[in-house]
C-alpha cells in the first residue's frame, strides 16, 4: 500500500508487481465496494502476467480504505444490498470533474513508480470503475488499453456521459457487460458500440450471457466464475496486444 497526495487529500493505493519486478503499468479502478482483499487478489493476478498494477481508493474523500471497507457479509444478496445502500452514495460524490482530476494524478503516480517501464499504459475498471477507466482513456493519448467489466452508466443523456470521452481516445477497448443489467442495457451497449465505431477505435463490446452485475467479485453474491474467467482471459490478451 502506498499513499497518493491529491488536491483534495490523500488516496491510499494497492501496488502489485510482477515476478520480474518491473513491467508496463496498469491502473486498476475498483468497484463501489472499495479496496479489500478481493481487489488485491485481482490486482495480483494481473501483475502475474507481467504488469505493475496500481489500484487507488477512489473514494478517499469519503474516508480511508478502512473507513469505506465493506461491513457485513457481501456473499448473500441481503448483505450485498445492505452495503450497497452505504456504498452507493459515494459514487455520486465522485463527479466527472473530480474523477478527471484524480485520474491524471493516478496516471502520473503510476508512471513514476520505479517498477514501471516507459511506454504506454493500460486502465481497467469494474462496476463504476469502468466509467473512470473510460474517462482516463479519453483524456490521455498514452493509454493504449482500456477494459471495463460489468460497467454501469457508461451511456447517459448527460453532456458529461462517459461514452462521450471516446471521441478523443486512442486506446483499444474491451467491454464485458453484465446480462440483464438495468444500469447497462442492450440499448446502452449498442449506443456504446456506435460511439466506438464513430471514433474509429478497435473494440470488443460484448454482453456476457447469464453473468450478473458484479460477476468478477468472488466475495459477493454476484460472483460468476465462468464470466470472470472469460473476462480475465480477454483482458490478458488485450494487455499483451497493446502494452508490449
């Protein structure tokens, strides 16, 4: 764990390094349930492929990692929903302007880590973290890979909708949407695909049939192993294509 000074405070962050001790950088945006052992496990797996992974507490304005950590048993639908009532409002606190400023700081910190080799970097996000990943890729031309899994709210009518950031992106994109997800409907996925096409971006934009929102998180009731394995196999291929 390291600390990242920002204009509004200090964000703690997990750092995972590959067996070689160095490699291209990957910025990991957590889901709404915060930095916790599951996020560390996922970051470590990505690092094992040869990358240096930085996963910041994007809710640092609401408290430290310990302050925003899950309470109760997320592995039951009732426990997951109960904590969502606590975690959900934090998403609203992190508006687009704050996210853009934070992303620039996180990317600068990632690139300055001594273990990170010079060159393009990747970003990956889960749940609301996918929105942050898309914003990061849209604002930084040296982000070469962007992945988002079980994202919500990527396409809205708002002027600052995350999908509008695609027009200025240069990355290759990978999306694995949850099935039957009210926060990312088939119509939303179609609109996202149209925005990717309009920007001339290489992209994979799929709905994972039978996979619920949150399917990568093995510590919650949404866990779906088959969808997680599919997502991470696709992510591994994306990073191998773009960061080496």
